[in-house]
C-alpha cells in the first residue's frame, strides 16, 4: 500500500506541478487568440526586465527562478535597449548575456520574449542594421526552442532625438515605417524559426494596434503590441490620452491578435502615483479578450514602476529575497500578489469564472443581478483610487450606509474572480 500511495503522489505532482511550457507547449495563433499546442486559448502573464545594460548584475539565475516559482510568471520579457548604453555599445557582450538569461528562463519552464527595446530614435528603421544582426543570431541560436517569442521593435514613436517636448520629431506610421521594417526583419527570423510567435510594435509608443487594420503582416503567427500605463491611460477618452482600450478592441474586432508586452500600474513615465483600480480594470479586460501581458518592470530602479525598493536586492540575492514582499515597492507587491492569487480563466482548468454580475443603485441599496455566496466581498474606491469600503457580503443586495453622494468604483469579489463596475450614489 505504501508503494501505491507514493506512485499516486508522484503522478499528482506531474499534473499540478507542471511549468507553463510543459502545460502549453509550442504556442500558435488561432484567429485573435494565442493558443497552446492543442489550439486551446491561453493567456500568458509575467514581468519584463528593465534595460539589461542598467541592471545587468541583478539578472541572475536566482532572479529567473524567483520569477518562475515565487512570482508564478508564465513569461519573462528580456529587454535589451538598441541604444542608451545597450546593444550598440557591446554587441558581443549583450548578445551573450541575453543567451544566458534565455537558458535560465528555459530551465525554469517560462516562456521568454526577446525584446529589441528600440525607443529613441522612434523610427525602428534607424537601427535596422543592428536589428538584423541581433535577430539573425537570436533566431539561429534559439529559434528552435518552443518557449521563445520574438518582439522585434518595442515602442515605435515620433521622437528621433532628444525628448518628447523638445526633441526632433517625425510622424512614424505603420504603413510607411513599421510594416516595411517588419517585412525585412521577419524573414530573417523565419529562416531559422518558421512558426514561433513574433510580436511587432505599433505606432505612438505601441498604443495603436488598430492602425494595422487593412495592412497586417503576411504571417499567420504575428501579433501586435499594446502598451499602457493605468494611471495615465484610462478607459475613457480625455484631452491628453485617447482611449487605448478602444484601440485594442477595434484591432481585435478586426481580427488582429494583440499582446500587451508592457504595462504599468502608474503613470506613462513609469513613475508617479499608482492607480490599482484602473490596473485591475485593465487586467480584467485583458483576461476577457484573452490578451497576454508583461508588467514593467523587474528591477530596483528609483521610479515607482520598479518591482523592488532601491538596493533591496542585488546580484547576490537569494531566490527567497527576490520573492520577499518586504523588498518590494507598492507596484511590485500588487503585481506579485495578483500573479499568485488571481487565476487566469484561460490558463487553469477547474476554476469557475465569476458570475457576470451587473449592479444597480437606488438610494443606499446596491442590487446585484445574481446572488453571491457567503464569503464574497465588496470594495468601493473613489476616483482617486482610495479604498473607502471593504467588507464581506452575501445574497443579492448591499446596504451602502454613511457614504456621501458621488461616483465610485465597486469591485465584487467572488472566490478568486471579480467584477468591477462604476456606480453612482445619489
């Protein structure tokens, strides 16, 4: 009997202890969905490094193991800047360094995105000679690995030199700049990697996948980027930021597969205040549309978008150090907890999606369209993201006493899933 029990436990560990690559295998695109080897939609979720040239010593094997086993990442994005002290300064060193990180990510069962982090100049064609060399090498070296994804241009944008306010600008478009670049880079990759996923950047700092409509790349295994920063890029159109969500929906409705290869919980600079309410709204919507994502960024940079406090981790840190929330900034803690506690419906069998609830308010009574079980909860946030109510609920109604009039964000938690809706209390 003891031998039989041992065998059962071992079999169970093989099923429930699988890495993302073991579970999903070689990825493919079906329609607008990223799918596993069997054609079932999957949503990959993980983190992006910061510029490898700046945080080189931080990216150790322990760091990669922590992302896989502590953070529960499906994917890590390896961001090597084309300029800014990156690839162009020492192609051999940085190519070998990315090689090493790919091998470690592969060892721990994660998908890995090879990110050519073009930023300034904003026209990717400016550095196309180096890009061709980089992807020739990377595809010949790693193109046969089933866990490798190629991101060929990070954020095409209009700035050719300097900064956004004072720099030299040119209108970088999909039709005249980005697609011609992709049409030169993709055949290089396809010589060595005929079917691996390739992701192409879109205009205006990767915010306009809808610009691709009617002129997509002639390759069935290509996806298009959306980058967003939740504190700046709300759902609704405003004077400064048109609706990035509408851009994504329009692209998907037109049949284009989208990958959010970079997002932050804070402002578009990667700094400033976090907006976790808007971040949750965004991630709920990405799950709804089966859009995979990588959070920016796994580093101890001074900005609020970094996962770790400055100098809290280093090249000598242990696996446990990289997964210790005491070492993390607020953004890092939020993403860490989201990855560990929130379950992607498309990724995990046996998890029920939250009821599709709608909410209506009359006076101080919030009514739900369906009963929620005991142990569910409601949280209310004002429009600055400040939580003003958090308590358990059950049934079909909630009394909202002692609340002033106004517009709020209500989040109903049912098990491991949630529904978020804007409500008005009169």
